[in-house]
C-alpha cells in the first residue's frame, strides 16, 4: 500500500497465500494412521464473487480445465452460491490427491487472472468418530480445524486436540481467534 493510499483510507486486500496448500496431503496420512480420520472424498473452495468480464474469462478457463482434469481423474464438481453470496466449487473424488491438486489448479488460475484477493478458504472434510473440516485460510496462509456439533456448537476440545497433534504436520494458525466457524458450508 502506498503513502497516498494510507492517507486516503484505501486499503489493498492481501493476495492469497497458496504455498502451504499441499501440506494437507501428507497430513492426511498421519490423520488416518494416528486419529482414524479419513478424507471422505469432498473438498471445497470458497471465494468472493467478482463483477468483471475478466472473471467470466477466468471462470470459463477454470470450467474447461476442470473438465479436462476430471476426465483423467474422475473428479466431479459443481458450483454453488451460499446464503451470503460466496461462490463455492465443490469437488468430489475418492482420491484425496486429486482433490488437493484440483483445488491448487483452480487457485492458480484465479491468481494468474488477478483474482487472488478473492480467494477465501479451501476446505477438506474428514470422517472418523466426528466430522472434521480442515480449513485453509488464504489470507493467513495456514490451516485450522473446525469440528461442528449440532445446534451451531463446536467441539473445541477436539479442535484443540487436533491442533496439538497436527501442528508438526500442518501450518496451523496460532491465533485461535481467527479459527472462524464456517456454518452452512455446502459440503
């Protein structure tokens, strides 16, 4: 941000940090072996909608690349808008590595087209004794666990346990105040 921008009260949104996105691949092996948590075959990418002809072009490129990639990998996808107007790309594939690679590919395309500031989160769902979501915050460049219970309650004890057991495997967000629950996710 420039000097004039700060005086005028303008702020620039930070670009997405995707360099740590692949850490979930190796962490999934540890979660399976040590915690009986298995990827359940779904992942999602959430981003803010954009009003731009460039976005239409990027959206078409993403759709075309997903079709090509999915022919080889067998991944299926759908686009949804949630109740807050955010766009979700929901991916389904039994091969967790394909999910991670396709999330990375979509992020890369959006960033190359200049939409990196629109990326909010990548979410990976795991099943075991409870449903666990690992949420990657693009603004923070780190993961955090989200373990929902009924009635919009969280299992914070399980989230703290996951943090302590996985902090060597994943770049975990240290500030727990930034562990935002994502109620109403379409996955």
